[in-house]
């Protein structure tokens, strides 16, 4: 999630958090300083023509991109507009070592947001995050981690498998935060976005993961984003500090297996997907919200899944924008994008929000209340992949 803090330099946008986004972690190293990365892309015949055309429109040479040009974050090559999203699969890029290296969050500053406007309830009491019992594929099968690259290196967020109305029972849709796919007002789309459901399924400690087979680190494989969509408001307003754009900090990602998979959808593969409730009740009418994520900032290390459960209150970042849900929770950077679950009128769990922001000192989280804008993004991605 994004921590609330003063405005940062444009280069700091790579942290992918908003108010002080607590939910994303970024590696302090640049991509060039990290481990040697695979640079090959699929052959030209496997790259969709519309993707080739979009690359050419921006003056991006496909051969150069294949050879590592994706690491160039010059303003002229950082694709920004909603229609510009591109994410060619680079097979083997997200290996276990690189996944671990993406766990280091940016060092937060000491300032919280001040001068709340609109309807804001008292700061909630701290709720200690509790570890989710392994194996995650049984206890929280919809949850997982998002990995992606930005100007400052590899970063992480959390995400949730959600149902697809256009492909019932066979969804390939993932819900996360907008700042986990797009840098907001001063940047563009992040690159090499991939989802790993039930990451570190056995909740192994960091040291043990060094010798853990990839099949156990990523039990359902690596799923690459072939499309991502966030709100126009996040693209126009989103920032890593001050909560700008936070009420619209959500995104829907369509994924495909890195190596072609078994022909099964993501939903079929993990065995579950959540409904999304765009008519969730006001905070006062919700008894309990449960937030799930992979916090990576101290005292957490990003390798294990945690949850917080609390009765939500309200947080208004800007008087003319929707009021957000807020709960007590000690999860830190890396938990951004993780799903917030409530029981619907039918008693079944449904996703009603996602982790977006929190204070530098931790203790609470806030997430957008999903409404018409979120529903529009969701339906647009669903229709784009209807029947396929």
C-alpha cells in the first residue's frame, strides 16, 4: 500500500504506493544492479500485431525491447495512456531469486497526512496482523503476490483472483491496486507485471526459500498480465504521497500462464475466485472486513501471507471524492492491492475493497469503496476477453 507522506521526487514514484503507500515494496537497487535477467521475448509470430503496432507508435524497436530496452525508463518511452499498456512475456524472468529480491520496500518518511477533510472517523485501534495458516492454496486460494518492474527496480504488491462475468467458472481476472500497475500522475505503466497465486505456499522462512524448488514457491505457476486497466482518476491524479487519487486506487488485470499452462483458467487452477461487490454498504453497516496481503516492510519480510480483521470506519482524503474504508491493521509495504473481504447479503464472501494507503508508522490501512468507476473498469476488462 502507499504510505502517506510529503511529495517525493518523480524517481520515487516506483514505490507504487499512494498516501504513503504501505502496500508496495520496491528494491533499492536499479534493475541493472540486480541479478542477470533473461532478455528473450517470444518470436515475432507469437506477439500480437496490435502489440507490435503500439510499440512502433512509441518508437520502440522490438528487437531492442527484447534485448533489455524494457529497462529504459526515459519519459519518452514510459507508456502512460490507458490504451498504451504492453507486457510481453519474458519467460523465466520471475525466478525464485528475483522474486525474493523484489521484497525490499522503499524506506518510508516520518510524516502522516494531516488536515483530514470530509467525513473521517477517529483513528482505529491497532490490529495485529495474523499469519495465514499454510498451505495457502487451501486457506486463502484466491490470494497471491504481484511482481513488477519500475525505474528503481523490482517491486511487489498483493492481489486477489476475482470472478469474470463473461467467463463464468473460468476467470483469468485479478484485482489489485492501481498503484501496483501504473505510477499515476507522474509516470506510466509498470512492466513485467506477473501474478503468483499462493506464493510460498508452505510459509517457509526467507532463508529456507533459497533452496526451495520453484514449484513450491509458485505452486500454480507464474501468470503474466496480458492486459491491465485502472481508473482514469488514478492515471490523472495518483501520487505516492498525500493520498492523491487514493479513492480510485484500484485495478483489474487479465492474466495468462507464462508457459501456456494446462489449458485451465486461473480460477480453475487455484480452485476459487471471489465475487466483487460494487454496492457494498456504508462502513457503519459492515460488522467486519478482512484484509489479506504479503507485507514486506519491517517487521515483515514479504515472504508470508497475513490477514487483519476489523470493523471499518471512514476516511476522507478529499472532500469532493468518495470516502474510503479504514481498518486497524499493522501490515506494511507489500500488502498493497490485497483484497478486503466482507460477507454479502447472501452470506457469501465478496471483495469490497483493496489495500491502498496507510500511515508511515503503520497501525491502519485504508481502501477505496468500490462504485461506478470500479465497476466500469471491471466490466471493460471482462468484455475485452469475453469468450477467450
